[in-house]
C-alpha cells in the first residue's frame, strides 16, 4: 500500500492486527525486515531503499499469511489521515524497529490506531543526527547558574559578535549596544545575533533569569526548565573541558533531581523498583524515562528478572483503555 502515490487500496483483513513501525524496506545480511520481524501483520516504512523494499515484498508474497507493507511519509498530514482512517482502532499491538533515525509519532495517532486494551511499545523516535552544537547550547542552559565567564559569553552571544568585541578590545555587550553597530556594514552580524536571541527564548523561556540562581539554588532553577533542556544529552557535549567540569560538579545532584521528578509520576508500588533499576543507569537513561513520564499520560511500567544475568529488565507501554 503506497500512500505516497495511490489512494485506492485493497480490503483490510478483518480482526485485530499487529503493527510494526519503521520496518519493511530494509534487508540486513540477507534477512528482510518482514522475515526478521515476522510476528506482525502491518509494517510501516518510508520506502527509501527500493531494492530492499522489493526484497521485502517478494518475501512477503511467499508468507503463508502475507502482511501489508505501508509506504508512507509520516510527516505528510494527508497521507497520515488516510492511514488513520483505514486502520482506526484496528491494532492490538504497535511496536517500533530501531535502526538509524526514526521519527516520533504524535500520541493522538496511537490513540486513534489502538483497539480497546491495545498496547503500544517503544514510543520514542531516535535522532542520531542532532547537531552537537545544539547539545552544547542546551547544556550551557542547563548549567547556566554556574558557568565560567567564557561560557557565559558563548551562551549569550554568537561567535561573530564575540569576535567583533575582541577585535575592538571591548566587552561583547558594549559591541552589541554600540551606536556604530547599527551601521549596514554589521547587518549580517546583527541579524544573526537577533535570531540567536529569539532562538534562546524559544529554547529556554527563563534564560534571562539564570543569573538570579547559584550553585546552592540550582535545583530551583532546574525545576523551571523546559523538558528539552532537562533531557539534553550532555554526554555528546562533553568534548568541552568546561562541560566536563560542570558534570563533575553537579552530576550527582542532577541525577537525584531527575529521579525525584520521575518518581513523582509513579504510584508507590513502582517507586522502589524504579529507583533500584535506575540506580546504576546513565543520566541519559534516567532522562529518557523522565521524558516518557512527563509527555505521555497514563504510561505504565513493568519489569522482570533476567535470571541469566540476575538483572532487572524494565519496560513501559501505553494502553488504550475503554474508559478513555
């Protein structure tokens, strides 16, 4: 079913179905997605890889109960509206295959597609292409109250404006407020800084208040930060020696802060197990759980003991309840 080209499709099989996201157009080591992930009825993919897409189609035709491969651009509302209309309330299970970069579907799509008591797993997409510079800037916002003088400059001003101040042997703030800076010669520098100012406000609405906090009150600052700052992957920004220093100084407190935030979303029965599980996990893992708790109402957690390694394995899902 190619949603990018056609609007006429065959009849959908009766009964509940199982959907696998981000699979159906790849083949690895001679094994197609459809063969590797064989327990599903519908596969959704973008169809980027035409040769391996055809391999999946060929394998699918040989299956005893052929599945449906849906080629679709999930960023295209018209295509997604057609997909939602066709499969409304039809899926007992929705899962995701993670390879490379995958989008995050809006929560309302899951609510539309899930049958009563249907469950969706692995809801968060993967973006391995995020620019390291954005990680760095978000990390500066996270640790804004304790930044050194150089990083305070880098947090507030563009590199071009900082360099302009150095060239004229004046503070960057003086360069920005100087009447000479309004000359057309500096248009590109000024416009870039104005855009950066707007970008900072969008990324962190309390950016201008950071100076009113200190190392002693940094938790009071963190609690006001938006989700995108609290969940920054600062490990990717740690090539900077100063960032490593902030992590060393505040890492334990930030970890405890996030654990407390995430626990506030859980019932009492899950809190102890949740904290035990995350005790030895990375900050990024804790951030991921907190983001799920904060963005997906009604998320549920479960766990089992892997007896091979004697480890707790934690999982999460959303469920479409009849009462909702």
